[in-house]
C-alpha cells in the first residue's frame, strides 16, 4: 500500500466512524493511531462523550472480537482473566476463560479496580498473556486495551500505578463537542418511534480488516524519518527528565516536574510521529508531527510536582513549555 492508498484507507475509516460519532476528530485519530501502532489507549473524559460508543464502533469496523469489562472496587482478577473449574465427571480442572480473551477490550472506568486486578491487566497488556493457576495462556492477536477514566469523580477509585500508565501508548482527553456538533448529536439521537432511524444503531462496514490493517502498518513503516528528527524526539523526551535537564537549563521549568518519561516514550513518539504524518498524506515526518504526537504520548508519563498543581499547570501546559524549550531541527 503506497502513501496515497493508505491515506484513502484512513479517510474511509474516518467516514465510517463518523456515521456514529459526531466530531471528536482527535479521539478518532488517536484510536486509529493506536490500532496501527499496536498500542493501548487511555481515554479520559466526563460521562456522555461517546467514549464507549467510539470503542465499540472501532471494533466493528475492524471485525475484531470485542468485550466490555465494567471495572468496580469488588472486581476480582478471575473476573477478568478466567478461572479453573472442577469437573466432577472428568475428575480434573478445566479452564474457563475470562472476557480478556478478545481482540479489543474496553476497560470501562479502569481506575475503580483494586491492585490485584490492575496487576492481572498489566500482565495482559505487557506480556499479551494471562496466568490461570500455574499455566500462562496467550491472548488473541491483535490485542488492544482501550481504558476509560472519569476525571471528575474520585470516590471509590484507585490511582493507576505509573508502571501501568507507561504501558498505554497514548492518553486522549475527550472534550465537550462544539455547539453545532452537539446540535447534530441531538438531531440524530435515538428516536421514540420504533420505525425511525437510530444513528447509533446503524451498522458499520468492516473497512479495516486484518489485511488492510497490516498494509497500513507497512505504509507507516515506510514513512521517512530523518536522523535529525530522531534526535529531536530523543531531545524532547530527555528534556522531561529533571535530573538530566537541570544541568543544561537550570531549575526554571523543571520545578514543575518530579519524574520524566522513560525510553518507552521515545519509542512511542517515534512510532506515532510516522503515523501522524501518514494521516496528513505525507511520506516524511516533520517537527510539527512530532509536536502533535508529543501531547498524547507524554501527558500520562510526566509526573508533575506539587508546585505545578499550586500554579494551576496541567501536563499539557508543562509539555508546551518543554516543546518551546527544545530547539527545532
């Protein structure tokens, strides 16, 4: 698949998802980016912004097996991975596999699950396997976890460990729709009459099957990334680390950062910058592609200090300052 064909395929996916999702271009492109890159996504937004609908629709256009898991404080690891069942007739245990054995997993309100469940999910995300009893079982390929978080309700929630956050390729912030988009949502909402058309219930075509996804990945790999851009990517990630950056830049910005991003962030930024260029129909990566990808790649990997919170700065504001500080090639 050449660059033009790849761009046409991406546009077909956008149009198909637009049959159900009004606006939310950044979220849709982020979902497609993770799908092509083979990574997991953390979606953060208030209830009612079509996060769950978007994930279901993504699974539908790919034709992949989809499972939704509602995370709650009383969830057990076995509810996620499965368990051993004693069969009286056979006189032995058999494995009953849990909902994690699917291609696309929607982990709804992931921050409500306790530590043991988070540990089981971490193994699934990183190792692409789960352990039941004394045996490890491989998960289907491809395997994607798309997790949601509610930023305004913290009662009965647990902070996600940094090790788990680092396993998410991107963190997407789902914002409110524009007034004209919300008007379109209202007009296309579920009708009262059973004979009327329901926008959310309209079927989607599987325009991104296994072969098309493999071709898109090949097209992304063929996007040229100059050596200077590679150094720029590493410079940005290195600049998030106070210990290595203070010697060059003084205290300044770095009083807002407690811990920076790991080399896993550099790899993610390298991959996503290529895909962002592909989305724009280009065969090469520009510094603007790197800057655009830096926000979803880094916002959950940079640990802010108390001073940042006191000064009203969020992760995106700190990343903006870091990007302004690093010289552009």
